[in-house]
C-alpha cells in the first residue's frame, strides 16, 4: 500500500475545490444563457440604428445638397433611431424571462473578481477615449489602385473651387476619365463640401493635412501621383501673398519628390519668376504655372487682332454643356 504524503492530499483537495466551486459552475452554466441572449431574435430592434446612415444615402443619391437639409436629416435620423432602439430595449427587458437571472448572475460575479474588473475598466477607459478623440475623420492613408492614375489637388479648397474643378475635369465630353482625384487640405470640409465628395466617391477622396508636412505628402502617395495641382484663390485681397503661399507649397512638394509634375495657378505675372529659382522646377518635364491675369490680358490683346478669337479659345479650354 502506497504511502500518500500530506502534501499530495492538500493538492488533491485544492483541485476538487476548484472543479466543484459554485461560481465556476455558474459561469459555465451561464455561458449558454449569454449566447442565447445576444444571438436571440429579440435583439432585432438594434437594426433601427441603421437609420443613422440615412442622410449619407440621400447624399449619395444627390438629394441632399445644402448644409441645413443635411443637419435636419441627421438630427431626425438620430432621434428616430435612438427612440426605436430604446423602445425595443425596454420591451425586451419587460417581457424577457431571463433578465432577472442575468442581473442576479452579475450580482454574484461581483463577489469574485469584481474589484479587479472595475479597476481594469477604469484604467482602460481614458486610454480608449484618448484614442477615439485623437483620431481624425480624414486622417487615413490613400490606397492607390494598381493600373489607375491619381492626381493630388491642394491649395484653395472650397465648395466653389472644388465644384468648378470637378465639373470641368469629370465632364462627360472628356470620355472616361480613369483618374482618382485626391484633395489635401488642412481644414476639414463643411457639410456641403462633404456632400459633394460623397456624390463623387468613386473618383474623389479627401484627406486632412498640409502639403508643407512631409508625413501628409506620404499619406496621399505624392511620389506615385501623375501630377499635383495647386489651386489659387482668385478673389483674395492680397494676390502677392496668395502667390507666395502657393510658391511655398511648390517648394515643399519639390523637396519631398523632385520628379513630381506640378501645375500651379498664379495671380500675378511677375511672381512666376520666383519659380525659376527652385532647383527641381523644370518646364520640360511638364511643370507649369498658369497665370490668370496673363491669360486674361492675352485673350483681350488677341481679340483686338482677331475678333472672336478669345471666345473660341475659351470654348476650347473649358467644358460646358447646357443641353440636358
């Protein structure tokens, strides 16, 4: 007969106490109840939360355009979805037979490890909140599609400038424009501009950042872009200051990637000479500066020599269709 030591008896008792402990049995038994609770058909009322995206669907369908209409639909959809979800939860709590057992189970679990769970939850909540608050809505990275070109548009990004650019660039007379347009601006768009981006979501993407920051240039894949367009504010009070800011954008982009093709708008003709001082600026590689005042005065001068020439050139440059 084998001699059993006292230490073996103590270890055997510990194993039996762990296996047949009451809280352990309750946890295993409640696992099926929890799975039935979360996967039961009674949680179908959570589908009402999909109504929050109702305004985005209307923006995709080109129904909502103004900021007031977007705000109104957003508020109504959030109110209705929250109302229906709360009503469904109250109905589930009133008529479900297993809710008291779940509450009792939660109360029993507080005796075993409840303080540790509360401390861990209180420690993780600030970290989760900091991650959510620091995350920007338009702070992602552009994923280029293989075999598809993309251009980067920066500078003066407003509803008027973007809508005029998209009307001309994505015009149907240009056939199929298989080019993705990436807008980069340091200010997040308003509701009307955001709705415009959503209506052209198949070809247009917006990212919040500055071309003066190399990290933001890497996010929009400026090194693989086909060209970079810099828009100018035609209605600014100080044209020289606007040209100076665009020249700084050109210098920043050229320092990051000297081979990128840049097409920038300039307001004053004499400011074009500053671009020649940039070492990587090359007219032969496609870099160009379009001076709006130069074009305007040049058209007027040519129309004096040949009447109607300015109208013909304007019709060739721009895309317009008045026939629906």
